[in-house]
C-alpha cells in the first residue's frame, strides 16, 4: 500500500490550494479515504473523509464550508480543495486509506505528508 501526497506550499490567508493524493497497492475504488493534518507541536487531527464512490463526504467542523474532498477512482486519486485558508490551517497534511468503506474505521496507511503554510 502506498499513498503519496502533493500540492502543499505557501498560501496567503484567504487564498486557495488543492492537495492531491495518489494511491496504489490496493483496490482504491473499494475503500474510504481520509485527509488528516498535524500542526507544529500538535497531534494528528482528522480533517475530511470520503466514501469509496464519493457518495458521502465528512468534514471537521473548523473546515466545513472551506474545504472540499473529492476523488477520481479512474486515477486512484483523492483531492482536498482548500479555500479561504487561515493561518491555523498551517500543518503537514496526510492522506490515508481506510481498511473498509467507512471513514469511522481505522486507516491502513498514511502517506509522508505535504506541508501547507498559510502566512502573509
């Protein structure tokens, strides 16, 4: 199992950025996927999740209305579109695949992460 995140970088407050995560080594279209983040000096925080067919999405309250998760099963890729970014969104963002088609179960593997810094 391998998941590789990309798309992080420096963004200004109020700006936008899209993260991507390409997965391999498992049947992508069968599994729920999630994004999580770890801010400097803090623990891992789940951010968003999506069911295998994209029929349901889930968000941390603090990102609702600003972040949108989506997936392209033909490309084995999950995305996180982040709008109206805030300095408190600064973190290392990880993508992970769940063992089953539910975001309430454990994550089998997290990637290496991609760093987002929100600063003026």
